[in-house]
C-alpha cells in the first residue's frame, strides 16, 4: 500500500512513465489523519522524489500538494490547517509555476503538442464492416491530419485507398487532428 516498496504509488508512477506520461502531480492525501503533520509531508516528499527520479521524472517539475480529500483541504482553496505549507513550485522548459492547491497544480499542466504538420500516423484500434456504408477503420490520430479525399496507405499490409469521410462520436468532421479518436470510411477495402 501507499509508498512502501511494493506499494501502488511506485507501480502507478512506473506505469504512467512507461505509457508516455511526462507530467506528474503528487497529491499527498489524508493529511488530516496525521494531524496535518509537516514532518510526515516532508518524509513522503523525500521518499517519492527518490523513486520518481529513478523512474525518469524530474522531481523539480512535479508539484507535491498536501491535501485532505475528506475535508477538502488544499483541493480548491488554500487550507488553514497547514499554514506551514508555503506552496509548490514546478520548473519546466517553458518556465516556473507556483501554487498552493491541487486545482492550481492541475491548471499548471502544459497541454501536449499536437504535431499536425507531420505525416499522418493513426494506429488502428478496430475495423468495422457496416452494411450499406462499408469499411470503417477506427483509431486515434497521433500526428498529421485525416480528411475526406485523402489517399492513405495501411501498414504493414501496404493497402492504399481513398478516405470517403471522417467522423468522431457519430458526427461528420472536416478533418481529424492529433488527439482525436476517429472513424473513417474508406473505398473498396
């Protein structure tokens, strides 16, 4: 449990990094059960900083926020119970961020870059055969854009075809951009 050697905190941090997550917030919960202890907060910051650094995160870019989810302390508004907490600082390539609450830490997350200027890369999640419509591959646009009229090639089968239409959540799109989960109708496949 928690931050112990076989705890979920370590496992989740490793999984997040392995899956490509590069921005992290550490919310140290249940501060009410430690009577708002600054010493316990510092102990957890030291322990967690050590293992997230080994995983590949830079602890200087990770806000550590002491909270009580039960009481709402430091979630949306600054807590009166932890007057020793002077706030968190997050150093990134684009600058420095400061705050005191979990909400401010969430607001300081930098949106990912959406490389729409690169070639189209769209890993397929599934392919549906819909009567009267045809073949509808489904996946998430990682780079580039997809729009009706484009000629696309599926790898590794090396099948080339034209995109007839692009949809997201059953609504027609002019184009799908990085981050969009789309379905697109293709000709003769």
